[in-house]
C-alpha cells in the first residue's frame, strides 16, 4: 500500500483489476473523480465499466484486449483511452496491465494501473499542429497541403 501510495503521488494513477470468473472490475477511485473525494474502492460490472469509456475508444480497446489475450501474455498490455469522470468530463488515461493465468493457462485476472496522460496528449496535439503549420504565419504548410490534396 505504501509503495502504491508513492506511485499514485508521482504518476497521478489508479489501480484496477478485472476478474475473469466474476466479470467484475475493481478500481481505486482517483481518476474517476474530478474532485478528490475520500471514498472506498469501486466495483462494477464490465458492462458498466465500458460505459465509462468514450464510445470511440470502446471497440478498439476490446479488439486490443482480444489480441493481447490471444498473443504473448508475457508482454504488458497498454492502451490509451478516454474515460468519463463522475462529473462527465473526459480524461485521457493509459491503461497498463498484465494477466495472471491458472496453472492450466486459463486467464484468471487482468490487473494494472491507469495513468493520467492528459499532459502527454496535449503535447502530442501541439506537436502534430507544429508539424503541419508554418511557425511564422500559422498557415498550413506544404506537408498538410499535399496530405489534403491526396
């Protein structure tokens, strides 16, 4: 707990866990609340959890999770997505986790952390904008012109 408390302070993150037997998700509440509120951990169904994810990110997340489960499970699962907070605001998070399997190789648990990546996404957007605009005039540059022409 102490180590995770340190991690939360450094990364603005939450822990999560999906139980394959029950279909339940457990999550620490930090990234789901817009304003820090002392509260217990949250449990909900997979169906309810999917409704916390932006609609455009749901299918890609499910597809990525299926590929992960069929592929090399020794690797770490990573996925960027947008979550709705309790106030309805959207928050970019990176879902990071790995799987724990039974001795027979059947998945039992997928667990990890959610990291707030809003700053990283703003920086990515700024860099994308810089890549296609002239720094002096702010007008679309040749790269964007050719892309749109195609």
